[in-house]
């Protein structure tokens, strides 16, 4: 017999049956993983390391946002000023004459002997 428009149709699946099956499966999977998961992970790592790494990668977020809080709050102008300060400080360090150490004492090359 063909379905007739306007008729209620058959009994179909009981309400919530799909969810009950899904929850039962997830619960069984959870119990199995608690009992054997660590060993299964070890076996996968040894026998199929490529797949092991692929599984780990699939669990990683697709985008990873890293923000350094010390500099993240500075404005562009403040970052530019900080960078300029570091460049000037570095130039001063490079331009300084080297100290000599003789007889356990520091001595500037221009000091009298």
C-alpha cells in the first residue's frame, strides 16, 4: 500500500530512540576507552606512528591564537618607541670599547698602564 497524502503514515521510530542509541554507544565507547584506551594509544603510537600523529593533529584547534600579554596591550606608537629605544641601546653597547681584564682587574684600553 502506497502512502496517501493527508494520512498519518506508519508508526516509525519511537520518539528519542535515535538519541538513546547514540548515548548507549557513547557510553559503551567511554567504558571501553577507560579500560583499554591507554594501551590502544600505545599500540597506535608504535605500530602506526603516522596515523597516531594524524589523530593528535585532528584534535588540535584549527586556529591557534597566541598573544603575549606584556606587549599585547601597547599601542603601535608605544611599540615603535620601545623598538627605537632598544636600537639606540644596542648601538651604544656596540660602540663601547672593550674592557680588558689583567691580573683579575678590569681595565679600559685607554687607561694608563
